[in-house]
C-alpha cells in the first residue's frame, strides 16, 4: 500500500521512535559520534569499555563470558538476570549508536522480564530453564508479539506489530531467555550488505568503512560489540555465517528443518518450490554456545510447535576422541582467496595437521563452486511474481546499492520455468552425490573451506557468496569460525600477481579485519559437527 | 526408441522368456489354469497347498511363519536357506501362474545365493546378517545387477539389464537377504490396477475378478499367495498400502527419506519439484516384520549409500504401555465407505475402545480429503514434458484401461505452472498444519482411518485413492492392516440407501474380499508407529 508520505519521512519517523527507546544516560557524546559514518576507518570495539557509560561489572558481564558461562552464574544466582540484561541492553544501545545494528529495541520489556525471572529463581529455587536470564538478540524477521517485523521494507512500516511469536521465540521464552532487541538486515535479505531504506546501513565495528555482512548483519556487529551474548539469524546462502566472518564471531547453519522456522515475517513469497530452503541458526562467542542453542531448542520437542520441523531429537554424541579427517576445499578459480584468507586457511590447516589431524585435499574432485552458486541463484529467483520488488514498489523505495552487486551476469536473461526446474533438481542432486561420495569415501568428519574469498570488504563490494552457499545447496550443516586478522605485513607473502582478486584486494582498506574459516559437517549430523568444532576450537583458539 | 516389432510381439517374447524360468515340475496343470482369468470369481489361495507341487515342509515353511519367525530358525540352523528359498521360489512360481504377479524371475540366482549362505553359516558359525537366508521380493522398479527393470514399459524391454543395484538392494544383500523375484506394477505406476502391456494384469488371489491393487500390486498378490515372506514396494499415493489392503496383508509407508530411494528405475521424470515425494516401504505378514525391515535397513547407516537418505538412526523406543489415543477419520462425503469397510472400521474402533484405548473423532476438523487428493494430483502432474507418455509412445503401446479411471475430472484442463506451484505449496502447508495441530492438541498416538472406501473392487474400477494419498500429502508414516472380510450377510446392516457408492457397491462381486484399516503415525516417528501397530495387532488379531 503506497503511503502519502515519502519513503524518507516514513523511515525517519520509524528510526526516531526507535532512537527514543535509548535512555538519555546511555547516549554517546557527539565527539565520539562525529567519526561514526560509513567511510570512517575507525575501529569502535573499545568504545563501550572506555566511554564511561558501563560500570565495571557491566564491562565484566559483557566481555568476559560466553553465554554458557553466563548461564552457569545466572542459574547459581551469582548473577542477577536483571543485571545481566541491563548490561547487555546498555551495550546494545552503544552498539546501535556506533554501527546501526538494531531494528526493534525491547530494552524495557527485557528488563521487566529479567526482573520476573529473578523473582522466579528466588521463589522456586531453580531457574526457569536452561536459558534462564540470558539476553538473546534476534534478526528482525522473527516475530515477537507486540513488536513490529518490518524486515526493512518501507511498506511494512505501516504493518501492525506481530500478534504472535515465531515458534522459536516461544521456545526461547519458555526456556527462560530474555529478548532485548532485533537486528538489522539487507533490503530483500538477498545481499551481503545489511542496508535497507528503513534502518539504514549496519557498519562493521572492526572498521566502520567495511561491510558488516548479511543478511544477519545487525547480529554480526552487535555480537562483536558484545551487545548480546547470543544471537539468532536465518541462512539460505550464508546469512548466519557471513556476518560472523565479517565481524569476527561464530555462526552456525544447521541442517534444514532442525530448528522450527514457522511464524516469521518473510522478505519474499511463501511456498517456493526451491530445493534449497532457509534455516535458522545461532551466532555467538564459542563452539559450546552454538551447541547450547541447538541442544536447548531441540530438547523442547520443537516439532510440537511447527509442522515443518523435523521430529528428530538432539542426539547425545560423545566428544571426538580420534584424530579428525578433514577434507580441504581451498579455492574456486573464479574467486581466488585474498592473501589474508589464504594465510588464515594455511595457518589453520597447518595447525590442525600439527595437532595430529588429517587434512585431505579435495581439489579437482568437485564441480565448480561458482557454477554451483549460479544454480543456487536460479532456485532463489524462482518467483514469477517477484514479490520482494512488489513490496519495495508499495513503499516507493529505491534499491539499496549492494543489490546490483549480488547478481550473476550469467543470469541476466534468466526466466524461471517449471521445465527447467526439473533439470535444476537433477543438477543439484548430482552435486549432492559428489560431496556425499567424497565424504563417505574419504571417511571425512568435516570439510574445511573458506567462508569467503576475502575478509569484510568496503561497503557494497562483497558481491556473491559462492563459498557459503555451497553448504546450503547440499544441505550440510556449516559453521563460521573466526581466526586471525588481516595484516598487511603478514599477508604480503600470500599475495599472488598472476590472478585477479574479486573484489579487488586493498591491504590498507582491510587492515585488522577478522579472518575466518568455514567448517562443513555431515547432513543431519549437526550433533557430531559440534564436537568437531570443539576440537578445532582447541587447536585454533580463536578469540571473539 | 520405436522398435520394428509391434508391441504385442515384444511383450509376448518378454513374457515367454520369463515363463521359461519356471521349471517344468512347478507348472500347474491345465485343469487348474483354465479357470485363471480376469473374470473368474475363483479364490486361488488354497491351490499351492492342494496342487501337490509343494512338499509338506514347503507348505509349512511358506504358510506357518512370518519373516521374523523364519529368520530365527534360519539363524539357528533349524532351517536351511536353500530349503526356505526353494519353498518360496516354488510358491512364487505357482503365484505367478495363478495371478501374473511376477516380472523378473531370479529363482536360479536365489538358490545359488541361498546355498552360499548355508555354507557361510556352516563355516563362520553365524549368520551373514539379520536377514540371513530370507527370500525377499521386490517391485520391478528396483534395480538388481544383471536383471532388467522395464517397469512395464514396452520401450524399456530393449534396455540392457541393470548394471548396478539400487541402494536398498545392496543393503538387503549385505544383511543376508535372498532376492528371488521382482513383481508387477501398473503402466506409469499411477493407477491402482497393476496392469501393463509387457507383463499383463495381476489378479487378486482372493478372487481373480478383483483388482490386486497398485502400484505394488504384484507384491500384494504374491505375499497373499505366500510366495514371499517379505516384499518391498514404493509409495507416493498408497502404492505399498493399496495392494496389502486389496489382498489382505500388511503394508507400511515410512516417512519420506528414511529408506534410501536411489538407484531405481523411475516410471517418469527425475527432478520433480513436487513437495510430495515417493518412498520405499515393506509389505508382509505381521507388524513385527515391518519393524524388522525398517530397523535392519536403518541400522546399516543407509545414508552412506544415498545422498537423499536422512541420516537419522532407527531409534530404540519402548513398547507402548499406556492406553493409546487414536484419532478417528471415518469417511469423506465424496467417497462414502462401502458397508464392508464401514463394518471393519466400526468393529476395529469398537474393539480398540473395549480394550481401553481412546478413540477421538476428528470429523469436521480437517479439510476435504477429496480436495486434498486433488492437490496431490496437481503435484503428480507437474512434468510439462509428460515423460511417461513419451515412454509409452516410444513403445507404440496403448494406455491400459484403468488409467482413464485414475484422473480427477476437476483437473481436465490443468496445466501446471511455476506460479501456481507456489500457491500449491502454501495450500499443502496449511493442510499439514491442520493435521499437525490435531495430533498435538489431542495428544494422539496415531490416526485410524480407512485405506479405501471399499475392498478390492472389480478390475479397472478402483479409481482414485483419496484415503491413502492423505498421509503422502502430509508426509506421515502409515500402515495398512488387514482386518475382516466382506460378507454380504454381515455387511447388510451397514448398507445406506441415501448415499451413492463410488465405485458402485456390489455385495456379490466382493464377497470374501479382505477388508482393512489404515493407521497413520506421526512424521519421523516411524519407530513409535511400529509399537502402536503391535498394540493394535494384539487387539484386532488380523490374519494374513
């Protein structure tokens, strides 16, 4: 429905009502904010610690623990849910002012909820559930009763607040979680730059001139800022892994159907016959936090709430005791690895090999990753009604800049049709068989591969996520592990002059940006991948 | 590829080479065979026992045991694999002569295999696996190395024998099974009369003038004739349940993806974007035999052989100890239950209620089952290339008669397209949610419903299987349980004069035909359904 107001006015009004939910005392001074813009090279990670708005205890709560450690203290009564929530609300408010990572702010509701959880613990003598008192942030597309889910469309700003929770939200609340904010995403969710015309662009706290990634980009920036101990996103091409990679935290895309997906606000049309389906996954600060999320949700029989959720309980599997067998996919010739990522991949695999694990190169044994990504995009573009464009038109809003960078020129004349869809499915199945057979024949525990050919890159240059969409095409679980940082000095040995870097490699522009690797598990073996991640974590000792 | 010969000659030659594989000594005399034709009212179930071709031991082996019992004796060395195989080969040969249930005959290979299994047991002192020495029959669409899989298309008769086993065939063999024959199915597999132009029509051994059902109709007749202790079919609309219902044995359709489906010869185009997918299921003589099949296959990690198979182990669940909560779906107004089926449903639910189980009527709480079946057919007819017709044209063969009865007039002008496919998926999801919520809110263990509105009916009158396709639409596991028989005398109290029976009810034509019920479990809870079936089996005490 087109509004009388122009889109700028609608968006400005939404942002103002948003900003008003940040208490005066939590607002950063102008001398800090003057450097906050998308061409600033500033790293803003230290500002929460130094700005004086957080108490020492709040700094300690937000910086020194992962979610699992916080939950132990919350359950033991060593920390109050109220204090933990207040600390993360304050820090999320700072993150918002520095990176524009939030959409909906629910601080007031969160603090009230935390208070009632503290009372619960005092009265009953035991926590409400395994997530008792833990603040959790959600991608904007999740529905929380009473809160809007505009997913960044101007036309959705006139929509009423959600009347029902997403299935996952009901579960998280039933287990004692506190929901303190929702986070930013890209227009249409189909680009890796989290910019939309309602909430603007999320900046990368490691360096504001770099992308925060997408589509769960707000979460990536918020988590790196430690404005949340645990975040939840969705992923169909890398959306819970790209922002962790860009910002330097952990992300996990489970096998499709394990976490209940229903009751969300979709950015496009429901009912797609695509064989590549979206799923929900956690983002956080440690391997054990990812497992905590998966285990807690699956222990709630989520299939009772969602007809699309697989009724497969979270299996108890033993920690890995034998040396791992890790397949290695290094790079696709169409998207050569930037020096910093090549160094991260080499350093990680060397360290894993040194620790006694087998690295099995798979080079040359799988079809072009670039072509596989094209196939994925053919599935993503199936809707003849082009529903996302319809939503944009209804709001009279322009395209964000990065959408133009998220297309394959090979698909310029692509018109989806039913006949081709049969062939696409056959092609996808062939690809699945290749990876299936590689895993079985080499007895692999997981595959190590890049998350992306580069670190976070300057805004609107990320392009197509060919490395992250591969696990979606074959429906394998996959994790983003932060590891090392771009360093002009250390990376120079990995510069190759005989290849073209896409996007271009600019050592100065990305100095200090987080690097990372991707670890891909076996389908429906999310439980096993968690144990593999812990082994890799022990070797690589990544910090977030 | 069109052949020079006419289709009749090609088919006759295939059938002759088939018939030649039945040893002279196993051939029935003409005075028995003269009554074997599709308008005969004859029940041929007793002929194997009375014709003098089987020894007393062979009669005992084939009639007095289910697969589980046979396997116990085989493993203990009380029965030789060779003797068991010989007994079932002989009886399958008789079944073939009486009902035309077989396609490929593998007696020679089976006997050689059985001999080697006996040697294995003697040498190693232990069976090869949990299926050691058990003859198993397979629907024709399974590939067995060295054997054709024509699936009843004339044009496929010129195809070479399979060069590889289906994934499931490899698994069954690895566990010690003996494969003694493949069984008949309908042209295109999309009708419930197992007739095709290569192998002809399978007759119902309970009464030759009745359909044996489809599409796994050959199995249904073979199992009822006790020419096999365990059969395997495929199901997308009822194909492993309709023939059990028509013939009076057990059948089970698991949740999609649990049994590896790859490496079969499809009757249509691969890569369908349908949301309703085919699956493989067992047919046999007891609830425990269905469980034996499922457990044995899943214990082999079948996902190692098939990239499309869900890596979800067979869960060990306790037998049901509490009274069951069973939802009841009685009938759809468009296809009222024939008197015999109404009596079977009433008698079964009364008996279950008397045994202390709760029967919860669901009438009026779900969408039209008839409309749901129309939706399913829209998914089945998605292929714009109409590949099955192409295969038929290549063989210059005509349609079998029943195909004309397996269409919805509502879909006469249906042309599938991508845009509608989105809406079809949304509609399907709504239906899934209705059943999901009914099961959750009523805390149901299973749903009891009809298999079909009638017993087996005269050839080419079965029409559309609206009751069996429902579990396929929502992807719930479902079993066919044989129960009672049509009896003009007992059924007359259930005749209603104010409704129209479709197909028409003719008490004399179906006298003595098996009746049955369908029991639908919860998705991915195949393990639990097995326990529920055993409870129901204890109450209803069905015989096969």
